[in-house]
C-alpha cells in the first residue's frame, strides 16, 4: 500500500466534527496546519487524487508522511487553535497554500467615529489594521463578537457628516450604543473603541483587568453612570467567554490529560493550555498494557520528569484512582516546581477534560481502525460499570414465550460495539415447562457456561467482557448463584426498559445505574437490547409456526409425534411440504405412496 492510500484510509476514519489537522513530513516536522468544520471531509480531499489538485497543494501532499489532529467543539475554536499552531510551528506550506485564499484583516476606520469591520486587504487610507489573519471566517467572527460585546455600530451610516435622529433596530435591542442619535459623546465612543481594540489584540483576560480598573476609577470619581456602562461591558465579555472552552477564564497555564483504552492498548492525550488558551497537543500510544492503573501512574510520573516537557502549576486528569497528592509531591521533588493535580467533576474544567477525552478516543480509534462512536460508547460503559477496561466482547440474552408454550431464549454478540451475527445462538428450553422467565434465564446462562468449558462452538469459546441480561434486578439476582458456582468471571448486568421499551438504566445487585447522561453508551445499549429482543422474538415466532405445523400433521390418521417431527425437520414449513411430491413425502415420513398422498391432500385442504 503506497503512502497516499494509507493516508486516505486513515483520513476516512476521522470524525465528522470540527477540528485542526497537522500535516507532517518524513522527519515528523510540521509542514502544514489547517482547520475544518468537518474534519474527515477536508482531510480526505487531500488524498483522493493529487493530479486534480493545484500545484501548491500537490507539492505539499507529496511531502506528507503522516498527519495528526485535534478535535474542537466548534469551527471557531478550530480557527483559534489553527492560528496558534501556525504561529508556534511556522509550517513551510502554510504561506504557500494560504496565498490562494488571501490574507484578511480587522480594520478600525479613521474619522471622528471609527468602526470596526473586516477587510480583504490593507490599504493606505488612514485606518488602523489588525492582522493579517489566514481566514475570513475568523475575522468575521471576531468582528461580530467585538461589536456585539462593546455595542459598536455595524451599520453603513456615516456619523462624521450626518447624525440621524432616528436610531435603527440595533439600538432598541441593546446591540448598539446609539451614536446616530447622539446617545454617546465622541470621547466616550473613542474610549469604547480602544477597549475593543485591546480586547482583539490581547484577549479577554487583559481587557477585563484594564476595564475593572477603569470601572473602579469611575466609581471613585462618583461617575456612576460610566461605571455601570463599563460593568455591563465586563459582563458581556464574561458571558462570551463562557461559551468558548478553547479559552479559559484567567490566564492559567495548565495541562489537561485524558486517556482511552481498547484491548491491551492505552492512548494518552495532553492538551496544553498557556495564557488561557490551547497551544498544542501531545498524543501517545502504548501497546501490551497489563495494568492500566499502573500505566496511568507511570505516564504522569514519566511525562513531567522528561526535560522536554514543561511543568505547569495545574494539571487536570480524569483518572479517579490516582493519588493526586502523592504525585504532586513526586513531581515537586523531581523538578523543584510545585504543581497541583485536580480531577474536575463539573464546570468549565470538566468540559475541557471531556474535550481531551474525545481527542484520546478519536486518536485511539484511528490507530486501531475502530468506529469512533462505538469506541466512545465502550469507554463510557467501562466508566459507568466501573470495569477495568472497555468491554470489547459483549453478549446479551433475552427470553420469549407464548404463555406456557414456545419458551425460547436468544443470545446476540457485539464485538467492538458492532453486531457479529454469525455468533448469535438460539436456546429452546429443555427443563422449563411453564412460564418462568427467571428459571429460563438461569437455564440459558448455565448452558452457555457449559459450552464455554467444552470449547467446541465458536460462539462460546471466548469469555465475554460483559454479559447483559434483558431484565431488571430480579433477573440479575436469578443468575448470580450460577456465576458464583461456575466461577465464571465475566461482568454481568441487567438492561431495564422504560414505558416505551427503551433502555433507561443498567441493573446490578446493588440497584439501578442511570445511563441517561451518557449519550454514546445509551445509544449502544439501546441498540443491543433492541437486537436481542428482535432476534429472540423472531425465533419464538418460528417455533410457534413449527408447533402449529406439527399439530396439524398429527391430526392425520397414522401420523404420530415422531413421524410429524421427521416431516417437520425435513420440510421446515407447510409451504415446503406442499411444493414437494408423493415420492419425497413417502421417503421422509417412512410411509407408503397412498399415505403420502393422503398427507399431501390433507395439508392442501386445511
């Protein structure tokens, strides 16, 4: 497989979400950084057919040996990160490729009442320009946000020559200070513009600090009206910041570490935040991991004693078993720098940690060629059920009956979150004569464990990571004794339905575990429960049809249960028997031609 085909296949496994992609050459040097609203579509487009690309893109792709990526929650976040990474790495091909798109600027016009607007190019017109930026979208978003936060005009009116008496709608919905109707003096307006420029150049933290000092000074000077206006701008900036996880409140330097696990492989991702925004991502894959808890501890210890990695004051991590005080002290002794390790549960830091986890899951999925949503679901299941690793092999069981007849069970198998239909198996109850779901489930699980010890059937040779039983706590308790007696070490839980027959919770011996807040796990469990129910009901219907067919046959004089079963086993259905001939019926049933003709005529007439 050539490099282009390898990269295309890797790109096809990316997520359909916003993010940044980082192209690297054979020496692992970053040669191009880009952003995308749909990461998979953009990256795949580079590796389809390079002959159709323009010369600059084709030249870059020819030097790409591998690529990395960082997922974000919005395209705007991806743009911010793209700019940061380009500034940090100065990739060779970014200038060449971005030339076709052109540079973009933020323009602060000249005149008595300057406006802030996007600009395609920088000209000598007396205006001030901030930039250049590599994306028109980033510029438009920044201009829109700063005008909204500082209530600056975005209309086309010229306030130098004429001030209209009637303001536009933006004034009435508190989106503009109302320059056109004389609602603000020129000196006050210029002060607001300078605050907005400071916000664009230095970010929210610096602006907030400066504006808080201005508010305090205005209050001390008893200029309360001005203090209130500045306070309102501060609140607007803080509100804008709350929706952007790519920026952090304050200018704290911190690392955010998350890990994802599959089989005996563990992936670590470190998102690096400096001065309140993300600047880089480190990704690591370790194979053949025997103890994942130890692996996390070893990674934390090793990462911060490596001279190439900065030691920051704050580390966020998701591993709840980590002794944070012990490892904080270990890092301090090794490096001489104090750091605090936290495991956030709520708030902005938890959202940042979730973003790191998404990146770890995506990176691991791309390496192991798993479907990302299934990988995330298995990771969440492990978290919900407190399993040591994601349950890659899952078996699910259900019981179906029609009163005291046709009592059957079904087993479905999911591997890596996907159904493996060749491993599905059916159970016809042998010891249960009357309706008893608990007893039927015990028989089915007992027979399954017996097949495991025999080791003959492909479906039963492997020990599953997780067994799911369609039912609540009563079903779980019904099979507990069997698992204990047989020393069968697989984890087992019940799947509890709501009134709409959807999975609403996981049942264990200790009660129910809610899964509503874990979207991927919820969807996977619902899929598993629906599939095992469909498979079992389908089998029960077939058994019911065969039973009815058998009863019809025994109504024929001279045809008892044994002959009826022989006919049923061969023909499977009434339709098959009607499409056969006298000779075939005679041979199968072990009767003469006359009786065979009687059987055929009887079935035709009922």
